[in-house]
C-alpha cells in the first residue's frame, strides 16, 4: 500500500506481511514504533504496553513466555492455548490499546509530534504509533530455537549498551527467569522444560 508522510511529503510503500497461523506452536514476534521513533523509551508508555499484554493474554488465551521492551521495538515469545487466529488478534489488540493511549497523550502533551506521525493512506489520514505491517513473525517448534530466542531477547538491552547484564533491564522477562518476584509482568509457566 502506498503511504505518504505528511511532515516530509515522502511517499513509500508499506509492505503487508502474511502471517502463518500454525496452531499450537510458539511464535516469536517483533513489532516496531513508527519510523523507529523511540516512543517506548518512557516508563509511562512501557507501562501501557505491560497493561495491554497482561489484559489481552487473558482475553485471547495466549501464554506469554518471554518479552523485552526496547526504546523503539518489542520482542514477544507467545504460545496460543487454542487453535485459530488467537495470536494475530492478541497482537492487534495489544497494539491498538497502546497506540490509542499514546496518540491521545501526544495530542494533549506533545503536539509537535503530530505532523511526524500523521500519514495519508489512500483517502484516509491517520496517526501512527506503530510501524505499519505485520512486523517479524516466526513459528518456533524446535526446543533449541525457543531457548536461543529467550537468550536473544534478554541480551538485546546488553547488546545495545542500555545495561551491563540482562537482569538489570527492568522491561524484560530476564529478571522473572532469574527468580525475581518484583517484576512488571510475570510469565506463564507453560514453557516446557527442555533437556540439553
């Protein structure tokens, strides 16, 4: 779909990615803020995301196995409890909940950002918090790949130089896996125990 950014006048094509809903398989998901703006660098917005992840995993029967919230993107490892399109609906609702709150906040408190997030898609004009498209979405059914994904998520803030150790980043499941109880979001205990 052709999209035009109102602040720059540039036009680009937004790819629409097809998701493969392989029932009862873990899914590694990544989605990004619009234009990679660091909208998730504030605790306020990260808390909105935590709330949306928690509320909607109950509604859509999705287990959350791992996550990391970076300043401009999110990684999730989820597992659907039921057959069907639960994961896509879950992610759509999470993104919708956070995007609505964030755009309302921007409109009231940071109006200088409105031209930067306003786009025209065909005849429709809208404000974007998330990058259009499906993001990265991968089915994982290999135990080694699941464990590698957990490590990759948790080490992301370390690789970026945000912290020295994965457990120092408050906005990931690393601290929960290290046995900490005071965490923003607890993981579902349905992750199988894998023997090396």
